[in-house]
């Protein structure tokens, strides 16, 4: 885990929640629409104050984040909160309809581990939706530089590299939107292949 990034977000959680604009529902919805089952249970990994998951309708909305300050903010918005690293989620196999990772993957050291965990917790027909920034664009290069100056330990994927890794963990990946802010989604078409997989119902 990029511990420095987590402690910064922990410290500035209230300010972050106050200053950041609401997430754009249509951007997330374009990825969630690929789900092949109703989207009722959603986990927002690296969700901070739950900016992304707050923009969508679902019966059960949970933020998973290692920063306690961020989880406290998420709870003020009526969201469920679990503390944990995105690459080791304290969530059972095959119990979630959608996993969102919005503006967070580049802050997480074990990015492939996050994708594998998403695959593990998704039910068949469930979808992973990642919103990220393309480091090959002009604004992306500026963002990479700005995060270095700020002291973040960030690593950015290009859309095609992320889609390839989403495929590699066993999800059916596609780039839903290109651009500085882009979306990659991956659908779980089968049971997650883990013999210990359990349906929770
Ligand atoms: C830029 S904030 C984004 C928060 C939220 N997703 C949003 O869109 O506003 C990045 C978040 O990633 C979280 N984070 C950092 N390292 C993490 C890790 N290893 N696992 C899960 N989340 C992590 C931080 O605590 C922070 O809440």
C-alpha cells in the first residue's frame, strides 16, 4: 500500500469531502449499464467519502478504504464503510453486483491485486467500473507531474493497459470512454473460478 497516500487522505478527509465536486452519474452509469444482473450491492473501493457511489442508486452502498477519516466522512453520508486495502478486501466471494474504483486506482500500490479482488467479490454478471486518468494525454501528463509535486506515490494506467489487465484477471474488459478522464469496465461472465467461492444468500 502507498502508505503516504493513505495518511494524506486520512488527514485531509473533511476538506476533501467539502471541496470535491459531486461525481458525474452518467460517467459511472455507462459502465454499470454493462452489468448482466440488477445492480443492488455496490462496493466503492478507495471510495473515500463515497463521492462515486453516492451518485448512483443501489440498495446497498459500501465504501472500502484504508483511511479512517475518509470512512467517517462516508458514514456521514449514510453509506456503509469497511476499512481495508483494495487488494485485500474484507468481503466474501461472489456477493457484490458492482465494484467501482473511481480516481483511486493510481493511488494503490498493488493495482493488479485490486482487479483480482474485484473479480473475486463479483457475482456472475456483475461489473467492475474503473474511472481513471490517462497519463498519455496532455492533461494527464500535467496531473502526473502535479501528483509528484504533491508527494503522492501514484502510478497511472493507460486505458488499453488497464483493459488488458482487467481481461487478464478473468473479467470481460472494455474501454467505455476514452479521454483524460476515462472509464474501463469488466463484466464477470462466469463464477469466479475459486473452488471456495460461496454465494452469500
Ligand atoms: C483521490 S481519493 C478518491 C476518493 C473517491 N474514490 C473519490 O472519487 O472521491 C483516493 C482514495 O484512495 C484511497 N486509497 C489509497 N490507498 C488505498 C489502498 N491501498 N486501498 C484502497 N484505497 C486506497 C485513499 O484513502 C483515498 O480515499
